[in-house]
């Protein structure tokens, strides 16, 4: 069978002090890779509207992962349902969304952007999912996680939002390393000076701190850097969102 690409969104699987959704998705990605179920192409986290009227564990973020597999959308759904039932908190409101090649991507992207600007309802998510042809399923509680799960797949598919919390090789980087080494050791191909918009030379030295946090820009992971004011031969990564 020919492999197809799917984008999966998850939200509201956790409670304060419990295992976060990001961690659950990272561990699931490792499992499906090791089992040969699918190949993953990076996990992103997306910031939705922050409001005191929206109940959220911490920051009202949702998570998306892109995969390539020869399994069907229903196989993927079954795998995700098992994941959520095993690892989500019983007090949470978990949900999954699965975007396929048959999805109306601009429509579901519009939903994601709305979720960053306004408070929306569960009934709205269900309508958008039907209109966009996205498999959307609530798996517990009041099912409000469907709102964020649907937003995650739309924003990831749009290619201009989110921070990568998992990408091949990036969690093995720390300290000072050259741009060339980053490109060789990870799936990152773009290391950019934010001020000039230019790619860094392979020998340019970057202080990555304890972790790099690439942004999703034009559908690709991009590491943004800024030159040190005291040492023009050294760059620092720009961390606009923590990715623990």
C-alpha cells in the first residue's frame, strides 16, 4: 500500500500536575515509530486564545503531529483511542482530530485561527469538522477538547504557526554548536538570522541553551537566531515559547 500523510490533533488529555498532552503525544510518536506503524514528521504545539473564560490546565495549548503511514484513518483512530484511554486523566476532556488528504484544509485552518482570537463552542467545532471532512472525536468528560484538537490540525496544516516540541535530533542538542552541525544532526535545514532573514553559514556558532525550539514557518521547521551584541561571531536561539 502507498503511504499517506495524516495530521493528528490532541487536546485536553491532562490535569494540573499530571502528564501533559505534549508528553503523551511524544511518547506515542516513539511507540508508533518503533512498531513500524507510522513515520512521524514532527510534533508542534499551538497557542490558542488565552482567556479567564476558557478552562485550561495552564496555557490553553493544543498539540499536532504529522505522520506518514499505509494504515487507514480508522486504524489510526483505534490506535489513538487506546492511547487516550490508557494515558489521559480521568478528570480531563480529551479529544482527537485526524486530517486526511480529503480534508478541506483552508476551512479547518480558518477554525484554528478563530480559536486564537475568540471563544468558540463545542457545537461550532462539530460543524466545522463535518464541513471540513475531519474525523473529530471526543473521548471523555464534556468533550471540550474537540475544540483545541480541531484547531491543532488546522494550524499545523496551515504551515505558519506553532513551535516544534519534537523533531528528529533536536532533543539531543545543547550548548554551543555550529549551524552546520545542527543541519547534519537533525531534521532542521533552516537556521536563520532573524534580523537579516539570511541562512547562517555552516561554521557560525550558536548557543542553543538546553534545547532548541524551531518555529513552523512556511510549512517547515526553522530555527530563528539573533546575533550577540557583545560577540558578533556568536548567535543565540530565539525562544518565543517554552517547549517542555
